C-alpha cells in the first residue's frame, strides 16, 4: 500500500478514535448525527478492498460503535436536529451503483455503492450543524481529521494517475464530490467565525467607549469650575 494511502487511513482512524473517546469523556452525544454514523457503518459493511480489508473491518467496528452509542446516550442525542432524510441518498445511490458500473458482479456493485455513499455520508452531520447553528469542539476536530484523510487520498489518486498512468474515474469522482463538500463547509465555518469575532470585537469596543464616556461625564460633572456661580452683582437688586 502506498505511503499516502497509509497516512490517510491513519488520519481517519485517529480522528474516529478521538471522536469516540470524546463521547465517553463528555458523556454526551450533543452535536453528533447518528444518521451519518449509520451511513458510515453501511459504507464499511458493503466496502470490499483486497489491499485494505483490515482497515475496512476496523472502521466498520468504529462506525458501528459510534452509531450504537446514540441509543446508550439517547438523553443527550439531539434527534430533532438530526432530521436529514437519508432515504434520498440510499435508494438513488444503489440504483446508480447497479446501472453505472462496468462490472455487474455483486462485489463490484457493493463496492460502487460504498464509494458513492461514502462521498455523501457526511451530509446528515453537516445538516445537523447548520440546523443546530453550533458545532462542538470534538466534532470540529473530527471533521478536520476526515478532511486530512480526503486530502491525502486525493494526492494518492493523483500520484496513481501521473506516475502509474492509471485512473479510476468512479473513485476519483466520488472522492472529489466529498472533498468539495467538506472544503465549502470548512470555508463557510471559518467565514462565520471571522464574522462573529469581528462583531464581538466591535460590540466590546462600543461598550468600552460607552464606559469611558460615562466615566468622563461623571468626572466632569463633579468639577466645581463648571458649576454656575452667582456673582455679587447678580445678587444686588436692581434700582430704578
């Protein structure tokens, strides 16, 4: 197996381990989409690679664990936000795997279905984050690990194409779709963070100016020089 593919798989494994440990440590399933973990469990159940079968088994175990933790921690699972309709992914993608495939053997169809589904499996999680309008720290780290995995896998396929002159259009297209989705989401996430930080900085600055101005007003109002004085001439009655 190529070094880039090993590094990418390791990044995904470490990110998933961190993700699961965070659930146990915080004892909370807040901000996590059980539907995305279910889709990943289906992905690694239907995936078949001769050169990385151990990796598939490991990821299948992790995704299954992450999915079933939603039942154990159902008190903290935000089901109302995890409302993405997964049927619009499963049925069309399976039909696509059956008809857009050069080989119609069962393993080839399942392999194509797993690649198509993996490219869109994060949509329920991203939908939950947008619907919830907040992202947890461990979920943010987990998404960055997945993004690193996709970047390394993209570099691997580019290496295969330019060095070995071999191109798997189906795998590269599915990978490019997920890479674009994640890239757009991360850019939007950073833009919202920058806008929020800028707004908070302006709000803090305006509050500080108000406090300083209020202090100056209180100080200046206490100055005796500014108190209107009554002169002796003003006190004298006017004579006709």
